[in-house]
C-alpha cells in the first residue's frame, strides 16, 4: 500500500497520507473544495451558510466516514494543521481533516474514487442540475476539471451583487 493517495485539480483535492506515528494502518485524510472555483455555478443560488460547494464537501466527508466504518476502519475527527499545505495557493478553500485508523488496503483508493465525483454530483444536485449526465467514479482529475469548467460556462451565473 503506498504512503500517499492524491486526487487534485483547481476545484478540489482529496489526499490520504499514511501517518505511521499514529499507527501502521493509519491515514490522515485531507479534503478541500475551492469555493471561488465553483462560484459561477453556486453564486446566488443559496445563502452563505448553505453554500453548495462547502455543504457538498461536508456531505462527502460523512459518506467517507460511513465507507470507512463499513470496511472496518475507524474514522476520527481531527483538528490539525497537517493538511494546510494541500490546498493550492489560488482560490478560497474550505478544508476538512479526518484520521482513519485500521485502514484496509483497498480503502484509500475507494475514498479517492468516491470523493471527487460524489462532490460534483452533490453540488450539481444543490444547483438543480442533477438531471445532467455526470462523470463516473474513477474519472481523472484533469477530465473532471474540464467537466466542471464546462458546467460553469454553460450553467454559471456572473459573479457580483444580485
């Protein structure tokens, strides 16, 4: 099992890093969404407290916890700055961190595959675009970025006061 699994583009990142100081089968899960990146799509559709990109990441992370538990792993809430270097320097990022102990060998790849596409689906649903054909799990970061950029161009709203 590799020490790191990574999925990242200009809109999101999902990273699992082995954390041997906490245990051989322990991973630090770092996730983030670029709120500004999705602004053309999400802006003006919801208030700040229910931003679809932010809420989408929170819901994906609940899914990841359930997935970990179903595989016999133990997810734990964790406040740490160990993930602070994962977000790209541009944009405005909302991030979450989780510790996953007793991680089975297949879980990191499942988490990476599930997180990215599920995030886009949750955001699209909140923006009433769930009727669109969505990418499948396993879609690469560059391909998913192109898909999101196309969504923003076609269905986005100009930024600015409403």
